[in-house]
C-alpha cells in the first residue's frame, strides 16, 4: 500500500521548498509525476535530476489555459490521472485597510479560483475512471487568521470549504478530496524572519520549532497512498501543535 509505482500524479508548485520535498518523496516511492512551476531554471534542475518526471512550465493564474493544461496531462498519462496535488500559491501581504484590490484579487484568483478550476477539470477526467484523489495544500492561517494576510487566509480557508464540498459531491464516484494544512515550515520565507520574531512564533508552537518540508511531504504521501483510501473531506494539520482543530 506504500508503493506508488502504479500512480500518475500532477504536482503544481513543484519548485518551491515544500513542492520540491513532495516531489522527491513521491518519486522515491515510484510515482510517475508531471511537475509544474513558473521558474524555468528550477524546472530544468528537476528535469536533470529525476527520471519519470515530466516538467511543464505553466502559470496557473492563466485561467483560460487550465482546461487545456489538464487535457495535455491526461494525454501524457494515457487517460489516467490518479492524483492532483495543488501546491502552487502566492502571498501579497498587507494590512487590510492598506490592501489594494490587486493584492486581494491576485491571491484569491491564484490560490482559490485557479485551484478550483484545476480540481474541476481533473475531476472530469477522474469520473471516467471512477477513481482519483485530490490533495489541496492549505495553511494554518486559513484556520487561525493572521495579521496582514486577510487575502491569504481567506483563500486558504476557502480551499478547505471547497474541498469538503467536492468530497461530498464525488465520494460516490470513488474520488477522494483532502487537504494538508502546514504551519510554519522552514523555507526561504521563514529564513528572512528576524530572530526575535522567530522566537515569538516558536513560543506559540507546542513543539517549539518550525517544521521541515519533509513533514508536509510525509502527510501528502500518506494521502496519496492506499493507506488513506477511506479518508475524504479531511484536513491533516502539520503545525507542531500551533493549532488544534
């Protein structure tokens, strides 16, 4: 049940810290993967490092191209998309009264609307096989809120509600939709946080440390594997005890 060799997986946001860790974890368990991102240099590194990984440079904010993108992936996988992992997302932080319409719209459009459209078009393919899994990467701030991130928190909270709705709609077709909700994970973003604020954040975490990208990848692997075949509509929290649902 831990072997992913029979699975075809689409992974968006594959070039970031968490995305790279998810990619490596799934690859090491034998999955065939289409990895997407917008950074050509990082995509080239993925292409050179892995066999059985096909890279596609693709911007998920281009809503008009999302259906064609899924159609192409479906063709690449001989009409068998087993898993979609929606990891791509952006932040445009600002205090609410200073937040521009553009900052709000870009985050909602990419994090929520693009993910919905990817789910929608992938489910159409999965319905033909009466099987599939979708894993949406949300965030602890979708549950707790966060100063300066009204747009990001709204987009991630929206993903959770959307995923539950999709799970209800398509469970009878054996399509499972779940979320993974990371807390503070070591990344280029957390590296930029000053030491005093880091300590304040760690004091809010029961385990008193930031997580590693592999912690998120392990949760994604579990949901991708046969070990999770009776789980849908759920959110796995990976936050070290920063938040309890």
